[in-house]
C-alpha cells in the first residue's frame, strides 16, 4: 500500500520532492503546505492535491498522512527545519527533512532525541550515496575487495571563478560566514561516513579568495578538512563554492583506498573505477589496470528519486529504527562534524573532537 505524504515548504526543493513522489509507486502525495498562500496554492494545483497554510491544519484535516516531508529552507538553508519537524513528530508522524538536519547543533540533538522518544522514523535527504556507483562501491567493501581502510579523499563543491562570481543578495546567504559549511558539507561528510565510518578528529584550514573579500563577502567558501576515522583510517575533504574550476574527477569525486584495493567514484552518478592491490606491483611508475564501470549518465537529479524511494521502502517495511537508511542519527553525525569544522576554523586550525553521538539502544522487536 502506498504511503500517504504531506510536504511542508513548497519552494523549489519542495516541488522537486513532489515530482519524485508522483513518479513513485510507493508514494501517495495527498497535501502540500506553505505559510506563503500563493506558493501552496500553485503547488496544489500543479500536483493535484489539497493546499494548506499551516502544518496543524494539514494534519488535522488529513489524519491518514503517515509521512511529513520538511522541505523548508531559511538561513544557511536550514533554520526553518527544526520547528515544523518537531511539530510533525509531536503528532506522531514519520518525518523526512531536507539537509542540513538543522541550522543549530543543539536543535539537531533535540530533534533526534524527540524522534526516538516518540518512536517515529526520522530521515534526512542525504541523497549523494543513493546511486548505482555507490552501491557498487559498497559491494566492493562488503566483499573484502577494499580491505582495511587506509585513506579516503573527497572533493565536492561547485565550479566557478572570479569571472562567474556575484555577491549573493539573499538574506539566507548574505552576511552568514558559514553558509557553505552548513548548507553543503552535509553531503561530502555523509558520503565519507557512509563508506568509512565515524570520524573522531577534525582539523580545517578554511578561507575565502580575494575577490570575495573585495566584494565584502564574508562567506568562508574554501574548506580544506583533515580527519581521522574511528577505524584508524585518515581522510581529506576539499570543498569550495564556485571559487575555482575543478580539474580531474570533476565537481564530485571520492577515492577510498584500503589494504586490498581502491575505488574512485567520479561525478556522483557517472562512473566508478576499481584498482586491485596485487603482489609484485611496482611501488612507483606503473599503476594497476582499473576496472571501470561507466553508467553513462550525468543526471544527478535521479538521486532525489532514489533517496525518497528508499525512505518509503523503509517506512513500508517497518525496519528497525537504527536500520533506517540516512536516518536522523546519521544526519546529526555530519552536523556534529560540520560544527567541529567551524570550531577548528575559529580556533585557527586546531584539531577538534566532534561531540559524541547519542548511544544506540536497539529495538527489542528486532534484537532477538
């Protein structure tokens, strides 16, 4: 049976989610909600559903809604997530929230704790690893073809340069130095954690280029982040927001190397290469031959369909709360890492240990 859904926040991303649900056999979109009446009405007409202007009215008039999808934005693209998500959880509804989980780390911790208390699913749109290349990469890891983690290198951001630069006028961006960190680092950090596990130490050297300084732009847009994983591996993330043009690997690349092999995903959905470590390979000059799987696509938008479908699958199958893919705890983890990056930057590049995650209690219905 299809899952009944209501969406809160009908700007661009909300309509994107609505389009995905209209294509999904597991989804039954029944209502949309926005405090701006014109947006709600336009979205309702477009998607053939009922419009509401408050979450309370939507829930009271559509009691059969199971999932409330929070696609609001706000400062740093996240300051309007907490209030409607808490309200929806208070009504006992399952919640999917756009990234970042919250704009404030204290709110993020409270949100995850409240969802656990209310025993509802809380998911986040960590969509960058819901792809065929990521599935193949995970299969390499689970089959032992990577071995013990040695390093992980990620590069994700936006192409640009000074010729393409313009000072942002939006109040959600302008005057907020950590917009890029809060609005975007969720993605690369979530992908790195997905493959390599929890991060125990973080250090960043971040800055902004001269053309931003000259324009009075305060955004800390260049991030060079070093990290250590709980399993002993090390990692590095380079992210920048349109300050330069990316070279090899394009705008998105992830290389994970272990004692038995290495994989590299390029441009998120495009392709994955695998190199096997073999006895007798020269230490320098000769690279092992790669096994390349090219998926022949650069349609990044399909990651939204994939991720939303996975959430509906998990809700329909009533999976254990800790087995929910891209769950609230996962989203909180990368928010903790983001705030550790900010703390390291503010302290001049000192090493920071992210705040510990809440413990896993386990579900007695699944742990037998």
